[in-house]
C-alpha cells in the first residue's frame, strides 16, 4: 500500500513539474511554428503572385493553332460550365488552367487522334475582370474591368498562333476606381488574395504589399496586375500618418477636392470645396476666419464604416496638425463655430429690443 502511495506521489510531482513548464513550451512551439508559416506565406506567396499567370474561365476566348492541320485552327470560347468545344475530342474542361497548362493538356489529349500533335494556344479575348476591394478606401465594393483587344490584328492572324496583347489593369487603377484611400489607410500593408493556378497547387494564395514604396520610391513592383476574383484589403492605421497623406495628396489616385460644410460665427458659411489633406484650422481660415466672441467648435465627421466622430472643443488657431483640435478633414465633414454666451445673450436682447425700437420709430414717423 505504501508502495502505491509513493508511486502516486511521484506521478503527481511529475505532472505538476510538466504543467508548470508546459505553457512556456507550448507558447514557444506555437511561436516558432507561426514564424515558419509566416515566412512561407510572405516569401513564397509574394513570388507566386508577382509571377502568377492568367487563369482561364467562362467568357474567355482562345486561339488554338494546329501545326499541319490548319483546318482545325479557330477561336474557341469557354462556355458557362468551363468547357471548350473542340474538333474530335468535343467538350474539354479548361476552367482553372493557364494557357500553358491548357497547351500541355490538349497535346496529351490529341495524341488519341493526331500523331505528335503540336499546338500553339494564345489568349484571344479576356472575360470581364471582377474584383472586390475592402477596408480603407472611400467606396469599398465589387468592381469590374472590361479588357480591350486589338481585333484588327487578331482577325488577320487567325492562322499564325499570334500572342495577342490585352489592356492590363493594376492595383493603382483598382484603388483609384474605389475613390482612393481614406485618411486612415495604411499603405504599407495592403493584402491581395487570389486564385492559384492548378500547376502551382490550386486554391488561394495571398501576399502583403508595401504600396507606400510606389509613392516614395517609385517602386513599380508593388503595383501588381489585378486578376479576376482578386480580393484586395486595405488595412487601417490607428492614426493618420501625415507624411503618407501628403504623399497621396500629390498624386491623382483620388479626387483632388473634398466637400466640407462650415457654419456659425464666420464671415462665409455654407458648403465649400477644399483640397485633400486640409485641416480644420485651414478650413475655418478659408471661410474668412472666426469673428469676435467665438465660442466652442463643434466638429462632426462621418466615418466610412457608418460610425461618426463628434467633438466639442475651444478654438485654438495654433493647434498641432492632425491633433484632437485640428483634425485632417474628410469629405462630408461639418464644422460649426459657436458663439460665446455673451454674444448669444446680446443677440437675444437685440431680437427682443428690435420690435420695441421699431414701434417707437413708427409712432414718431406717424406723429402720434
């Protein structure tokens, strides 16, 4: 019995010893695994996305050129189910293939009908490219782009296996079409998720781009081509990065002006157009500045996610740019310059006294 108790005590001691260290061990294990996985995604996926090929799907047309069998040469369009209707082999599923993958597949299939088949395949006409963009852009949502082709060149080269040129669409174009960045966009962290070709494993791949390098260094490598079914995520920064905002404002990636409504104790009140990146103090100055007896400032801003930011503070013309009292403005912001209590009392007294004074003047005018 005493032997069993000693054995149980040893087991308990071992268990307590292991559990006291196990959280640290598990934490370090998970940390190392995450590091390995993150490296794999950031390095490998980035390379794959930079070199990713166009993936065929419904609506695409290809030129299939049979060397030595010109009678079969033609333009073939992929149907709604992802099939091509081809000579001899009839329906052949091509959805998800790249052009190079399709060439290999068809040459292997045509060995049943042709000795040593030699095919040249080129993309004749692209389908409409659709992509979704979310996060810190002014109008997130689903967008499309219709590539154009040089039909004259295509029609005169039906039997030559020509590689046709198509208009490309880049990340810069996609962001611009969505209205440009919000003030809180983090340009150093833009995520792209896209389909992977079957020869490279299929499924989805992703990468994160430092798009700020395009504005600061002119790095065109970050301005990648947009493919069909891409998902673009613009990350949010906790604070407005003023240098980044200035870099954006010097470009044509978003509209050059915003609409702001300024009212209250100022010479010129109402809706006004201002340059992107302008601050509250600059906006009030553009409306003629404040009058005497200026009280608090009421600032209302509507965020792109549907929330709002309401602030009430004392006017300070020396407030630091992008501070609580001098925020960088967005389209649709409202600024109300309030009066002091003294001026409000004065105006109320004026409203009350005016009818009395007017009555006295009328009596004098009538000689009563």
